[in-house]
């Protein structure tokens, strides 16, 4: 079974974006703030957007199941206050849940949180609990920078974040550490901010001792871990200078990387540097890079092609990357699959 651990609802019906634009306008002019009930998206609307896009490509490329969360750039936690984020998160999470109900063999939901700059993360707990208990979500997306590129929040190792971690441990769900839109002109959202955040999250964990307090906590760092695999020697050296244990002991029982790396040399480096047990298959399609590589004629985000083409991977390695690691890192997903006899 080929499980894609990183999918976003990037093709949601236009009505969702229209409603969001009205919500944003309503921040300055409350008279324009729309009601949730005014958003009308039918099951047929959802089917149309999924069947013509994500599901079509999954079938063409050979993946079976996608862990599906709201569009990352749409989270935009820096816009408005907590009430704005809370309403928006609830709407987006419900849509992903509805997709999972319409296509139960192909999609399983993961939740965005109603984060807001300067607001206690405890406020995210009700939405997290609702998504796990009512929607069957198997994971969450955690934004380490709700300010949108200005990094006003404490590091991920700070006790500020502990209420979220306590719930993650209680429900045995991992978090994908995923930022949203950058409102800082210095950082392009997908080309800089995302990759900077991946690297930053890894370094924050290296500097701290978070996993001593939460030994079963699991983080998935997307986009191949940012710069971490490419500069593994630097990070090993920094850990040594800081008198930390080896990276294997210090971080790799808790941190995992996905395969959203869009060329063969990048995947080759990832799989040569990072232990196979810490790599989960993902494509993030339809996402940041949507075109075809002129050198190969294939879509950049057809990442299965790169895993299949990695010469150092054995059949057992590919089985772990495609399925086994995801079932281990997402135990609620594993339980759901076993309940279906898979």
C-alpha cells in the first residue's frame, strides 16, 4: 500500500476562497462578515474537485491513500484574531472530513489548528479534540510561526507549546510542522519560508531537550526536512559542540522527514543520509510545484518515480517508506486500516 502522508486540499471549490475573502473584509468592516451558514458547498462540488485533480493523479501515479489536510497557504494564522482563525479552521477541517467520507479508501483527514499570534495554544485544544473524536483525524499540522514570516512565537521546545504536545501524546497523533503564507516580502512562501521553517524547526529541536519531556512525541518535518539532510554534518557538529547526544539518539526517535523533494538527486541524498526508518512517502500534490520537469518530461511532484529510481533502496526499504513508516508514525491511521482488513 502506498500512503502519501502530505496532501492538502489545494483544489477546494472557489466558493471557499470567496467566503474567506469576505471574512477578511469583515475584519475591518464587521457588517461585511459572512455567516458560516452562507458557505454552500455540495458533495457534488467536492467530488468534482477531487476526482478531476488529486484522485486522478493518485491513480495515474500509483498511490493509494493520502493524509489530507487544509491548504497550508490558506491557514494564514496571521490574519485576524483567534475568532477569525477558529471559524476558518473549523470550516476547512470539515471540508477535509467530508472528502474523507466521500472517498474513504483514498483520503483520511488531518487537522489545521486555529492558531493566532500571541494567543495561548490551549485555545487550539477544542478544535483538535473535535477533529480527532468526531472526524477521525490521524494527525495535525502545527504552525511554528503563526505571525506569517516574522517569527514572534517561542521555539518549539518552549513550554508555550506544551498544551498541544500533551494532547498529541494523549491521542497518539503526530504533528507535521508546517508554516503558512509568508507576509514578509523577504521570504517567498513556498520557495523560502517553507524550507526555512523546516530547517528552523529541526534546529530548534536540536538545541533543546523537548523529547526528554515527551519521549513519545512525533514530529514530521516536510519538504524533505529543508536543509537538514543536505547539511547533516553541520548539524552533527553543532550537536557535538552543544554537548548533545548523537542526532540518532537525540532526535531520530521522534523526528521524521517526508519525500517532498522534487528531483532524483535530492531524493538520493535524502535516502543516503537519513535512516530509512525516518522517511515517509509524500508528494504534496497538487501543491507548490505543479509543472513538468523539462529534463524528464514528468511532473516535478511525482515523487514515487524518485523513490522507485533510488538505486540504494532495497525492496524492504521501499515498503517501509511507502507504507510501514506511515503506519508506525500515524498509529490512528494504522488502526483505521486494520479495522478495514488492510
